[in-house]
C-alpha cells in the first residue's frame, strides 16, 4: 500500500498540478491525417482513453513544427495556425475525460526520408544519415534561426490549443539531439565544436519557446542523457546539458537515451524481468542530483513495485509501450494489479506503421481467429475504426 501511495501522490511542474506520478511518454500514434497532420477522431479517442485510464499526464506523440521536420507518415502537425482549432478538440476531449495533456513538438532534422517530406532532409551538418541512409543537407545560420522561431510558434500554438504543457523533443536522434551529438554536428561556427556551442541550439529553442508561452506555462524537455553510439553524446555531457537547461528555466527533464542507430542500445529495448526495467534510471538519478527541476525517468518500466522504488529517486516515471497494451494501466495499478501485460516485443511499431497505434500481441492472432471487439484493457483502435479490421499485420 505504501508503494501505491507514492505512485499516486501529486506533484507539480511549474503551475501544473499533476495528480499522480505516471506519465504517458510521447508515443508516435500514426493516427493523424497524412495530408496535413491534423488529428483524426481515432487520435482524439486514443488520448481520451488514456485519461479515462488514470494516467497522470499524457504527452502526445511528437508533432512536427515544419513540413521539412516531419519524421514519420501520419504524424501529427503543429506547423500551421489553422491546426489549432482541431487540436483544441483533442485537448478538450482529454480534459472532459478528467486528464491532463502536454504536446511534444519536434523537428526530425536528418532523421526522416526525402519521400516523406518531398525534399532533402536538413541537419546540423551535411552527411549520410547513419540509420536512414539519407543524404542530409547542412543547415545555414538563417535556417537555424528560422527553425528556432518555428519551435517558438509551435509552442504558442500548443498553448492556444488548450494543452496543459509543451515538451521539446531533445532525444532519440531528432534535430535538437543532432546538434548535441558530435557524430551529427560537425559545424565550426557558434553552433558546433565544444559542448557549449553544440548545446546552443537547445538553449536557444528553450529561450524562444519560453518567450512564446510565458513564464507560468509548463515547458519541459525530453533529453538524451547519452546516445550510446561511439563518438556520440556521453553521459557526462548529457548531465552538463541538463544543468544548462535547468539554469535557463526548463520546468522538467524527461531523461532518455539512445538513437535508432544505436541498435540494441536505442531508446526501445527488450525488458526481461524486473531487473531489466528502468534502463535509463541511473542516468536520470545522475541528472536529478545535478538539477533543481523535476526529473522524469523513462525506459522499460513494467511493474508497480519497480516504479515505486524508482520514485524514491526521481519525481515521476514515464511509460510508453505498456500504455499501448493497457491504456487503463494506471487504474489497474491503483486497484492493486502489479505488472503490465506488456512483454516489450515492440511489435506495436509494426502495427503503427501499417495501421496506427496498437499492440501487436493483440493483433497477431492465428489465422481464422476472430477476436472480440474492444478487448478489455486493450489499446486504442486504428484508423479503420475497429479492432476487427486490424487483426492481421
């Protein structure tokens, strides 16, 4: 009972009071309209279901701030003013369901495909992307300045759409992380070279976004603590960047790590037993010791007992795949269930690419099997609008 009390204890991020310490980490849903990134009813329902399921703070899948910064098909967009009204429908649906929702905003930089964005990807430096294999064009100073302003405008739209907070995506090989990493940042100007220069883009984005949303609006970041690639950002530098963000007024730091090019050491890892949970926890604790803002730990959390132990060292815990399998996991834990049904198979990514957010364990059924509609505790539906249409992947 003591562990449950800690998990369901309120905490604060700036002016925002969060009712419990379970955060839905940003998860690409693949449920936006492919033409413009506007939300579909299925996306709205998926996020509202998380609110009904008891999640303390929901973070949307990453929303692109500029068409050239789109990182996936059917990714949510926050790049135009005319999207605000439809996105407001999303935030209002979550609020009606009793939840809180933040939007994560991103520029994918070189971590995308030309076929998705219709032109060559942009990054800090010209190179061939180590995972996507795309030729990346190096950004001019003017393009850097424009992108910083794109982040600020997107943050303002998030606030105007009624979201409770905005999160900058500074992890997993996206553009902010690309500037931080010496592997992808080979610049020789004020935005490259030593760590202070490589971190300048992140600091400038934070400052511009803060100016756009004001001092009392929650503004936080998902940060790579380390890239887990030879020659990439290491933990010591990750801690220094976290300290710099904290000194500049970030309201919380969600500590992650890895990039797609890191392979088995990417952000998405297999979790075998309770000992495999929280694979970035030690990094989060190291950052927690160095900063004054709240720290959120993400990375393979599955059991209530291990989450409770982690909360003795950090302020909140974020989960991704378990909430795909069981959007009502928070309520289940409050009712004393102990462990998520998620087995970390990561087949949800295959499902997402083909259909939209969903658990592969629920869709990979023997041929001819007809599942019940809307299995109890199961994840959201895809664009076709029913579980039955998504059985075979």
